[in-house]
């Protein structure tokens, strides 16, 4: 099975992307609440109380005209060490990665040499 290494192109954060951040994600990265209008302006305690409700999540909805809230000018994730689990689950070189790269006009990610 080929192995890939992320080159931090940011394509996965600039395309059509919906990230659901749960209470654990918000505990790890409280700034996630700023990106969802349903949570922006709430105190951390208010946001956590709201997230404790069944089925509640902070939603990061991104698109071509509106990249991820946490993507900097160089297409680097400002919260990479504390990013949501949905983002952690994206794997370099997988189908989702390659699709995002094509949609962003970025060359396919090549596998690492053995």
C-alpha cells in the first residue's frame, strides 16, 4: 500500500468542506466556536452547555469562496495541533485528498518512495 506525506497545500481546507466539531474538539480548541454563528459570542461555558445537548456540534462550512476559518494566507492551518477530529481523519493521498487537490487545481499528491 502506498504511503503519502501531506505537503500542506491546503486544498482540503479550501474546497467544499463541512467539519463537525463535537464537545471534545471544542475542549481541545475553544476557538472553533468563533467559526460557527450559532456559537460565536457565547462564553466557553455557554458553548459547552449547548454542545452537551444530543446531536449538537460546531459546524465549519467551507467553500471555494470561503475557505476554512483557520487557514492562514499561506494556506497553513493555524490550529493544526488542535484541529478537529474530522480534520485529523483526512489522510494525505486518499480519495478525498486527491479530489480536493484536483478541485483546487493542485497536482496529485505522489506516493513516497519505498
